């Protein structure tokens, strides 16, 4: 008895992996351009952004693995459970760095607002 290939699972996995790849690359490029722009505007500030690029690269690798597992899912429909589990695991691994980068961005915004309020209150400048 021949089994049908999981077309819907394949399509959704490819679309999800491609969106993960796009957001990961755009996150990495956003970190690089923001930090370089800040460095050009304020050369006296030392900027470290290796952690964000590391987290983004983890998301890029996870999204490539999601796409690879989806291709194998289409090629070997008898291993649907194995490749489905791999897609779920790598999708979660790819989502964690994006969540952490969003959380770090939110913390940075809160600290910037607090620093601006404190600077206005005490007539000083926070770098």
C-alpha cells in the first residue's frame, strides 16, 4: 500500500523555515546596522554586539535545519514521525534566540526610557 507524501506538512515547514531564515537574517543585519550607525554617530562609545549575532546565527542554523528536514520529509514519506519531530525541535531552537533578542531589545528600551527620565530629572547625561 503506497502512502501519500505529506504535502501540507512539507509546504508549511518550508514556509516556516523560510520565514525563520528571513527574520534571523534581518535580525542580524538590524543589529549590525544599528550598532555601526551608533558607532559612526558616537565614536566614543564602545559597542559589543557579538552575543546578538551569535543568537541570530543559532536561529539561522536552526531554520536551515528546518528546511532540510522538510525536504527529507517530502523525499521519504515513510519517516514522517522522525522528520516531524526534527522540524518541531529545530523550530523551537530557532524561536528561542528570536525571543531572547526581542526580550533584550525590550530591556534596552526600558533602560533608555529610565535613563532619559533620570537625565532630565537630575540635569545630567547618561551614556
